[in-house]
C-alpha cells in the first residue's frame, strides 16, 4: 500500500512541474486577456488533475501569443514575475500580476540612481530621479527624450513622442525600434538575483560538507551522500586523468564551475518562484564563464605552451606562420565554443518545454493535454540529463584545455 | 506564426547534421558494446561525451539561425 502512495505522490509532483510553466505571463495587459489567464491559473491551482483542468473556454477573441511567452521566460527582466491571477474590478476581469520587484541601479549623466523596479509599475510609469527620467520598455531601461517619452526609429527618420503616446505606439507596433539612449544598467535583474541565490546555496552546501568531512570522515549522510560521490567522480575521472599532479591547483576553479553550472541548470528547470530564471541560457553568463576559462588557460600557460602556439616545432618553416595564425584563432574559438554550447543547449531545452506546454493553449482542446504532458515529462527528464551533461562537458573541456596549457613536454 | 524564412531552413539543416552525427556515434557504440559487453560502461560514457560535442556544433547552426 505504501508503495502506491509514493508512486502517486511522485507522479503528482512530476506533473506539477510540467504544468505550471504555462502559468507564467510576461507582459501585463490590463485589458481582456482574461480567458487565457483563467485557463492557466486554473491549471496552476489544480495539482492532481491537470488534464481535466484544461477546460477549453468558449471562442477566444485573442490569439495565444507563444513567442512572447517563450521570449519572456528566456530573456532577463527587472521584475521577478511569479504568476497572474484575475479578479473582478468594476465588472471587468483584470489581470493582477504577482511579482517580486528587483532593485534598479542605473548610472546616467554622472548620477548613480538606485530605486526599486516597482516604481515602473510594469512599464506604465516613468521614473524621475534628479535630472534623469527613466522609462522601462521591452524589459530594457531607456533615458527619456526631451518630451519625456520614447523616440522610435522608422528607417532613417526618428520620431520623438511623449510618454503616454509612446507607450500606446509601442503596444500597437511591438517591433518598433527604440532610439533612446540607454543608461549604464547595473541593476539586480532576475538572472543576477538567481545567481546570488545559487551562490549562497553553493556556499552553504559545500562549507557544511567540508566541516562535516573534517569532523566525521566516515560514511556521509543525507545530501552529502549524494553530492560527495559526484564531487569525487569529477575529481578522479575527469580532472585527475587530464591534470595529474596539478589537480589541486585547478580543482577549486573547475569544481566551482561544475557545481555552479549544475545548480543553475537545475534551478532553471523548476517552474516556480526561486527557480525559473534562465541563468545559464543567457549568453552573457556563459560568456563570463568562458572568459574565466580563457584566463585560467592563458595565465597559466607555460613556456612550452606559448612556444608551441607561435612557433610549432616539428613542421617545415614555411608552415609555421600559418600554424601560428590557426593556433591563435584556436585560443579564441575554444572558449567561444564552450560559451555557445552551454547557452544553446540550455535555451533550446527551455524553449522546447515551453512550446510543448503551449501546444495545449494553441489547439485549445483537451485532447492535446495528455500527449503534451507526457511529452513534457519526457523532455524534462532529458533536460535533467542535459543539465548534468553540460556541466560535465564544460568542466571536462576546461580541464583538457588547461592540461594542454600546463603540460610539461620532454623534448 | 512560425518563421518562414531561410533561417528556419538553415536550422533544419543543422539538425540534419546533428542527427546523422549522433546516429553514427550511437551505431559505433552499439557495435563496441556488442563486441565486448564488459566495456559497456566506458563505451557509454565516451558515447555521451561525443554526442554532446556533436550537438554543440549543431547548436552553433541553430544559434546563427536564431540571430538571423
């Protein structure tokens, strides 16, 4: 009897993971997207019977916008959006967003301004601090033009508008190019907040493991029993075969990279609040990781490494300059490949899962729901594998490149 | 509406390349495991690594298609 209970419980948890992804709304439209919102919030509340909860509403006026849903999840934002719910207000159903406003730190015209993004009211208000007026449009912060609004670029011509006018224009033409200046944006956005959260988790988890290991070097318990074998596997089967005696010098960096990427990937797969931030699927984050690997490789390169790069021994003299160019390109391309591999794998996974769940809303029939949910379950399992695999591949390739740079050649 | 441009055709071609590559890797791994079942663990690890690298290359193509 107990086995059945566990099985059903885990099935419910898995289905809960799959369904609430679609409950994320990106832009708040205080008008009539009520029907689509009702559907998704119903589903989000209904844990055990997701397929029956996808009741199709009567003919919808508005088409479900898949692209904006997916892009809203993939892109970074100044507000950590949790969910929307509808409520009756003056006889009309209004969509109320529940979100965590994050701090905005911008630097423009010599002033460093600091305020909470709640002041933007999801883009419906401009914020003025001192001489600078900031506008939030398309998840980016712009400096307002002289009229107090946005300037749009139509081919060659620019059109400066006032604030409310420009907001209406932007709603009508979502593709409009905005030609305002942008301040330097140091805000704590969703990705930054998620990275800080993951860093805190990493610190707490591993410092406590280290203490527990010192105090009790016997058999570990609990979370330590799960993560210690992973740690030892990475050290003994990935890093040590490549680096040999120099393992201890590079172990802190490589282990940090591995667990940072792993925890961020896993958190990105969780569809509700502290998760759901697409950190490793953001090319800026993976670029920084690749830059760290690039610095580790080249700052630790020994004389043989640079000799081989610029003047490869063992080839005819006329080939050596060509090889030097190729090797130089290789020094840049290898970290770039690391960056793109991680970014594309994680982003593509998120896009696929969101698209599969959105299938229910596009077709608006209950018949799609079981197919969609099973597909999403399968893709979620695949994404868990990809989460581990990408962290492993990044670490392994970094270890290999570092080993190539610090290898001692006996001529 | 989907993207009906050359970019999506390019992405499809990249996926084609990935499918072929990973298929070859899988088939070689199957042969190796059939020859020597004791080495299945090592073969499987190597297969997964090679598959991830090939997929990385295919995803370069997808990224370029997305940018376009």
